[in-house]
């Protein structure tokens, strides 16, 4: 039993690290897609300097903001929303601390404060241009971070559509899910819940969301189980909410994928809200 507990603790430590897997590598550039952009920098509350890409145009249908997932950095994740630039939207993609060109090292507390700074910066972008539409997209870990930030932000943001793509509510639930994959740790799964801090998670934020919200989740998602997307949808109190179950076993692969029609459906949903 002692060995099993030690193994569980090691698993949980690994799970904690898995929530943040940044790198500094430049994976793709907007030039590859023929897109022009600005490098914009802003500060978190502790003066950590964060990096972002801003795709803007003279005439814009609205502003799209991406809170990306846990691995790599914005140079890989921006592909999920880059297609929206050619559809007439301004797109802003930013990196948490420790990712890409952003300073510092990633942590649950640091990223939480970064997310509040990001929403404040969204308010500043809206002062530059009177956007008719505001779309916030949180993918995987970014969805959890975004939900919590929306609860605590002091910004008054008129969100036309919130998109929660392949995400989850609880760090503990994710840790427990990982523990379930190791058969000899099954009896100790409850410990996975109790040992993971929810201080900065969006677990209790979902029911406070009022904006129109779209939940996207693959039925066979191997990273974040589909049941977590269903849980989010069921707990939402938004008057307008939608659940798009995606066929297959991909993770955050629906948007920006030319093989499926979710991009077109998303544009139609934005237009109607």
C-alpha cells in the first residue's frame, strides 16, 4: 500500500506538470499563411511581460480572442483561429508566462493572474476599435483558465459568444482521470481529488456564466474525456447554450480543420448572436 501511495503521489506530481507543457520553439508563423500581424506585449499584475500576436484589419466583423491549451505556445495554437482573419475578424492570440516569448515560468497562480491581465487587455483593444462582436475561445486548459478569469475579471465585456473547446472544470477530476488509467491505483482515486488544488480552477465558475456559450468536444477525446464537456454543458445557466459532439478521437481538432464544417457553423452562430 505504501508503494501504491508513493506511486500515486508521483502520478499527481506528473499530472500537475502536464497541465503546463510550454516551449519556446517557433512552430509556425503567420507568414506561412500570408497573414500580417503585430507583436503586442502586455504586463501581468506582477509585471511579468507577456507576448501576443494581433491580426487586425481596417474593417472588422469583430474581435476573436484565444486562450490556448497547455502545450507548446501560440505559434502552434493560432492555427485554430487564423482562418477567421480571412473571414473578416480581428484575432488576438496570447501566451501565458513561460510560453513562447512570454517571460517567467508557468504555474496555476501565475497563469490565473495572466488571464485577468489578458481580459483587461481585451478591454483596451476594444477601446481602439468599436467591435460589433466579441468572441472568446478557450481550448482545453485554456477553457478552464478562461472560465475562472471571467468570474473574477473587473472588465465589463459584452461577450457575443463564448466557446469552450475540449475543456474541463476541475484539476482534481483530470488528475483522477489520469489515475484511472493506472489499474493498481484505482482504489486510491479519491486521493487524486483531494491532493489537487482547485484554488485557481474554473470548477465553480461555470454556473455564473451568462454569455451565449458553445461547448465543443470530441466523443473519443483521449486527453480530456467527453464526459467533462457534457458536465460543463449541463451546469451552464446561460439562456443560450449549445453542445457540439464531435465524431472521432481528436483533441481540439474541430476548428480550423478544412475536412469538417465546424468553421462554417461557428460563423453562422456568431452572426446570430
